[in-house]
C-alpha cells in the first residue's frame, strides 16, 4: 500500500446529493485522506501512483449485498423456471456434484466479473467456503462470507461446525477485507430448533446472520400452514432478529411484517433482477424505505440473474418501483445509488464510511470512462450513473487502497486461466 492521487475527475462522494465537477482524491494506505475541488496543485513526487482523472468519474465501489458466487457455474443452465423447481430439479443436483475445486473456480469467475464491473464488496452464502475465502483474499476484493447452513440431518450439525471453524479461520483476515456471518439458508431448509441454535452461535461469536426470507408466495403460504405465521413473524418468535440480521429478498411482506423488521432494525438485500427472472414478484422496497429500513442491492447468483452487474441492479431499483407505484419519484436515482453503495455497507454491518468518498473512509473507489456518448450532455452526473452507466464503463478499481483493475485489466487475476478452468470444471459437472 502507498499513496495514490486521482486528479481531475468528476467526483461523486455519495455523502449528499451533489458532486464535484472537477476534483482530486488522495488515498494513503487503506483510506482516503483528502478530497478537493479543482486540480491538485501540490507536488506529485510523494505519490506511488498518479491517475489522470480527465474524462473519468470517481465514485464509491458498488456493494453487492446478496449472492452465491460459484453459481456462475450454473449460468444459462436453469432458466425460465419457478424457484422451487429451479432449486430442487436443476440447481441442487448439480451442486451435490460440486467439489471444493469447482467452487474455487466458480468463485474466481464471479469475482473477475464483479471487479471488472465495479463491485468492490460482495456477499456470499455457499459451501466449501475456504476456497471462496482464498479466492477473495488473492483477488483483492472485499467479501462478507457465510457457510450456507441447511438444518436437516445428517449434515445440519456438521455444516454448523464448519461455519464456526470458518469464522475462526477467516473473520477479519486479508487486511480486514474478509468478514464472516452465519448463513442459515431459509426457514424452509432450517427447522425452528436449528435456527435457535444458530442464534446462540451468533451470540457466542458476535457475528451477524444472513438468511433468505419471504422470497416467494409459496414459501410464505407454506410457513403459515406449518407454523401458523409468516416467515418474518417466525423469525421474531425464534429470536433470530435479536441478532443483527440481513434478510435477502423480502418480496412477500405484510405491513405487520415490515413493522416487525423495523422494530428490530433488520437489514434487507433487495434483488430486483433475480426476483423478476424467477417470477417471485417485486419486493415492497418503497414501503420498507418509508418504514426506515436499510435496503441494499444484490444480484443473487448468476444462475438466476444471469449476470453480476450492479449497475443494472441500481438502474432496475430506480426504474421498477416507479412503474409499480405509478410514481416517478418512488425511488430516485440518487436513492438507488445510495442503496448500491453506502446503504449496502450498512446492510452488511460494515463500518459507517464505507460506500462513500470522504476523508477517513476505506478506499474502495472506482473510475468510469465518461468520454462516451451516453454521458453527454453533462446536466447531472448522478442521473447518468443511475440511468445511463454500465458495468462496461469501469476502467479502474481500487479496493482497500490497492489498485486491482487498471485500464479494464484485472491485475490480480489470470483471466484466460479462469476461462480454461471453467470449461474443464463444467465438462465434468454437466457431462
């Protein structure tokens, strides 16, 4: 780590709904030390790297609050199916065949795609997580990782033990870039007593919980038939929400559910593309925001999306709810940008200044090439990020103060080797 100067860029700090039309940003070690307007006029001799920001836009790295990285291996294999059939008939049989090596390379592919698209933090819930953590550490990305827990015998207790071991080995490793959560999959895969035991482990190790909740109408109806209450009400009864909780999806919620979530400050990962593709519905994001909930954005896995493009999720979040509510200001472009950056950091229980560009914030910064037609005229660059930008516009990515993508080339990964390994892995899995 050293000192980096980005000079002459449009700077979008995401600290308030304004931006600097021409400015500079200084990074020292893992953190941003200074942001200023105009060109930097001091000496550049003390910098290890000076990046010419002319024709570029600097903004916080995007934060993907929900996903299953190695499901890149299933991209294009299980499409146009309802969730339960998609899971039970297509995904789970292939996942049963996956080895640690398969998951390592599937995660490598996911991280490559995310870094090239400007995602600097991702969340993962899967299995064989040592490989996921190793890939995260080597690539230089920031990861919030969970060993996914299915609570039925005979593997339920063994997977929980693996989750505890994973936490002890990886939490706060890789210069603090890796943090760990407990990851019970869902109420329909984790019986009540098992979820209670996860809550106790969460207390013991002081770790948050992430879980899929109320993703489909079928799931909610099934929960009511089995337990006499909604998944959200069940989580309250079991004490899950007494722990810091990230709830993925939350598509089918009653007003009572939202009030319960607000009471416990439950954080939400909103996955608009995945929910649309699987026909699950549209989460009541505006209602959740109006209730004061923190809502981040996620892609979910590449099997249900089929990409890991957070700019696409950002745009979808801003557009979709306008149509649903027939209200052009339901979720503004700026609010969607917050959801993809600083609100995502808060949803993952990461430090306050992550997801912004300001002095003292962790230096997760991306640059976009704005010398392109869809960024002109430059009436409002925040609107252009929300409604015009694409992952393909990303040229540079800095994570934790380290340059990991330069001129669209990922410096920490062997792109051609990853593609070759993916072909090898898939030839066996799908033989």
